[in-house]
């Protein structure tokens, strides 16, 4: 009887072992399978006002007719330790050999803990990470997003890659909340004037996004349409700063964190006073027939240009443009431009401080078979266009001086740096000093000009060649920082030497 009892148990053990081997062999482990997820981004839609945690979950589906084994499920970053993960009952920042049976699913739970009282460098406005599912070199992921600070999120906290229209029936919308404003996605302003009051903090969340309107692009855009406008009313005591939302030390001076401000076609009434725009792909782009003015403002740390005018109307006074990875200021296909007391510095990059043209090629620039032209009127008084390149001013006249009304460019009491310009284009600008540039200085690399280039300090050096050589402009009695200018012999550039 004892042998009779144990014999069936032995058979059962062998059968289970054989079945287990069959199951083991039946797993897909080479990464040839595709997983599906209940969400592509797991959102923690709580705005934390005090120390707290929130837990969300999503499902991972295996729609194959065989079980799969995922080599590794891990949190991609988790440098700040904000997110914690549990994969099908197993906790950890990294879980290996995760199995999902055929036509079955598992749950992944994620918890985030946030202390909004921490500085932004430790608890930024948007905290993101990603859970990666990796098998034999194949990778899929689910993004994680939470909000670490109590702020005004515009258009909302769910707008990555989503253009949203801001309208107020042709009235005015005022931003003056002491809490910061965080632009998340694409903010389109139309039939509305957005007025931002002094001291308001604006942060923009960027990143690669995709939609039907823009295709693949860098997110984080403030865009005024034809019937919309933006007015940034900073003051000397309470300036406005528009910047990326990554404030960790490594990102303080990092360009390209967000796209930039676009003044759309025909948009008028756009202005900035005592405003800084930084750490973007470009600072401000003014499209065809758009109008923009800036006083006592700064544009720097960009992946491309600081300011782009495309057949537009722009006025700048007491402005500083520097640390741009492309031509600092581009004025394309004509337009009307008036700059006074501006400093444009282009160091460490093979691009000029300013370029101007009265045309634009819509195909290959070398062949330029499809182009449009428009009159260019540009006046620069008491400005500095300088940098490490031998030519910091580029001029492109489609008609090579044969139609002066189509290329009306004048510099007065400016400091520039040109060399090849004086010989190229069949000597078109051989008389640049005297014809286009009156009472100007053609500076050299050995001239004393700025206080400290290594520190991006563009105040004037003690022996600067810019001192006392500007023409007085009574309507501009102060410099970028609000210091009084010498009424009889002011300094060239945005800073008056103190």
C-alpha cells in the first residue's frame, strides 16, 4: 500500500517537472514581442502644497499567445529619488525577469513623494522620469510626470505637446499672482492681450513633442497670433525673467530648454520692459508684419539666435544680447528696425553678432531659385556689435546697392568689428565707414571694451573704447540697469560706465 501511494505522487512530480520545462521553453525571451500599456504617460495630477505622497498605477499587456519574460524593468533616472516602483508585487527601482502569461497583464504601481518647500533645484515644477522595459536590447517605456510646486500651470498640467488657445474676447488678461506661472505645452494667444506685471515669475517646460500642427518640435512655446499680444511690464526693482523650469545647478546656463517666444504674423502691441528671456532655442522670433519692442531687456543662452526678425518691425533700447550659438540677431527679408544703446556680443562661435538681408530664399540658399524680397530699413545708434569673429556685421543686399531704397541701413556712433566686409561683394561696402557707419569705431581684439568676457560681464572696462563716444538721446536718459547716462557724452552700448 505504501508503494502504491507514493508511485502516483512520483508520476505527478515528473509530470509537473515536464510541464515546467515545457513552460520554460515556451517563454518569449528574445525581445521580439511588443508590450502594450494602459497609458503612455502616468500623470500625478496633484499639486502639492505640503509634504505628501501619491500613488498611481498602470497595466502592462501581453497580447501574444505565448508568455513573455521581460529582462529588466527599471526607472530611467530617479536621481532625486522622487519615484518608487512596484512591478507585479515586487518593489524596487529595478526588477529583473518579469513574466507575463499569454494574453494576460500585470500592474505596475508608482509612488511619488514631494516636498514643495524644498528649493526648485531639489523639487522642480515638473518632476519627470520614465519606466523602461528592456529585453535583449529592445526598449519600451512609460513616462512619469508629477508637479513639485504650487504654481499656475498654463495652459494646464496636461498639455505636453498640445497647443491650447488663450482668448479673452479682445480684452486683457493680467498675470500678477505671486505664485510662479509655468508654461507647459504650447500657449497660443489670440483675441487677447496677455499683460504680465512686474516681478512675475515665468518658467517654461520644454522637451521633444509631436502633434499635427507643428510636427516634431521642441515643446514650451509662447505664441501670439494675429489678434493676440503679450506685454511684459517688468521694472528695475522687480524685473521679469522668462526661463526654463530646470533650475538644478547643471541647468543654470544650459541653452535649448524650451522653444522661445514667437510673435506671429501681424501681431502688434508686443513689448518687454526690464525682462530677461534665457535658456531657450531662440529668445524671440518676430514673424512677418509682426511688431515688437523691448527696453532694458536681455536675451541670452540660446541654441540659435537671441532675436530673429522676419519682415517685421522691431525697436530695441538698452538691450543686451549674448551667448547665442548662432548669429545673435538675424533680420531677414527686410523690415523696419530701430536699435539704440544695445550691446550684442558673439564670442566663441563662428557666427556674427548681426546679419541683415532684404530677401529670403525659400529653397536651397545656394541656388536660391525661389525667393521673396522686401525693403529693409535699419537704424542703429550707440550700439556695440562685437565678438571673436573677424566680421561681426553681415550685410546681404539682393540688388547690390542698385536700389538704395531696398537696403537702407545706417549705423551711427557704433562700435563694430568688420574686415572682409570691406573687400568682399566686389567692394560694395568698401566705403562702409562713412557711408553706412558714421562716427563709428572698427574695433580690434586688442581694444579694451568689456569688463570680463570669461564671466559674461559686458559692463564697460575701465579703459573701454566705448566710453564717452555716444551721441546723446534725450528720450533715453538711463542705461540697462537704470543708471543715469551722461547727458553730454554718454557711453556706447547698454551699460553706462560707473
